[in-house]
């Protein structure tokens, strides 16, 4: 995206425009009157090597519904990323997650992750939103599970997840929580942030939390007025009772969209790196012999 309103160059220079790219700071381009680039070639080269690559593709859910997924990966991976993937889930209120404006995208890419955001039913325009609400809420869950299979099984043309981290905030926390059951063998780490996990209903129906698998991080803000913080607390306790590995971050002053004041800005990224390292160590550990 070029922001032409930010053209502030003298007529003697020629023309200027600011490039806006997801996960990167704005970059000012300068051209002479013949169209030649006036930027420092070394700076342009450094930008090119650090740029994110992106693609929009589609996959098919369990009922044949076609779902679009937005994917970004580090330029250093080349045309196809094979490595860890962060799957960002939401799918509610007619909203799709926008990777172009995500403030954490650059950090995930710098740490070697690809980032994917599926446009599941429940989000997006009215027709798709209604297709994933109320009695059809299970369609959002099915679309999320299909996204994980798409990324893990080599169905994507641009990304293959060797390790998969799912993260969901608010209503997205419900989708993230279900994946530890619906995709237990494919999810390595699950992060729930002020999640609307509705633990009582989910446990009674046994469609959200049945067995422990992925290592989980549950983040709860005490001053959240949109989602009762008890939901995240109960989910964490229930997951632990099933033998799951779960860590709870409790912010006594945090709100629904504002938590972690005073924490290191790298705390979440560092925790994910450490959790994946623990998962790798477990996978390398020798298995006990069976009689």
C-alpha cells in the first residue's frame, strides 16, 4: 500500500511515496523525474531481506465449505515456509483478524514463525457471520480444525507447520480451547487470552475439554468487564485436573483488551519459545518399554 498523501519531497527531487506493509515500519521511497530510485541501495536491500511474504489461499472445511486463510511468513524462508506456525483464531461478531495491522506480526516473523489467520464462519460479512452463530456455532469450530489440518498435512501451497501454536482472545479463546481436543495430535501449544470459553456448558457437552494434550497458557484480567475472568480460571483448573500442563497469568489490574502492564514486551514470545522447546524435549525422550 502506498500512502501518496505523505509525499513531502521538493519538486527538484521528483516524487515520493510511503510504502505501508504489514509487519514492517513505513518505508519512504524517492524517485527522480525519470522514475529512477534515489534511495540508498544498501537500505533497500536490507529491507527486501527482512520483508514478510504473504499469500491468501483457501481450504475446505468438513462440510465442503471453502474458507479463506491469510498467511504471512519470513522472507528468509523463501517461497515456502516449513517450520513453526502461529494460528490466530477469532471468528465472531462479524470480525476477521487483520494481519496487516497486527502489532506483533513483525516479532513472530523475526522469531521464525509463519502467522496464519483463517476467515472462519462467524466472522466477516453478514452472510458468513450468520453461518457461524447460535445453532451453527459448531461451524466455526469445524473451520478452525480444518485450518489446522490444512497447515499440518501439507495442504497449503506456501506453509507447512512442523509445530503449531494456536492463540485466541475473547471469543477466539473458545475456538483455541476446542483445538486441544479436536486437534490434540496437531496442536503443540494453546494460548487463551481473556477467553470466552464457557467452561460449564463445554464440560457438560464434552465438546471443548475432554483430554489434556497441548501445553496451555491462560491469561486472565481481573478487571475484564466483557468476559467473566472466572471462565478462564475454571478452564485452567479443569485442564490441570485432566493432567494437562497449563500456566496461568493473572493480571489484577488488566482489562479485556489491556493486560500485562509492567511485563516485558517479549514475555509472551519467550514463553512460546520455551514451551515449544519443552515439547521437543518430550518428543525426543525415550518411551517406556511395554510388557
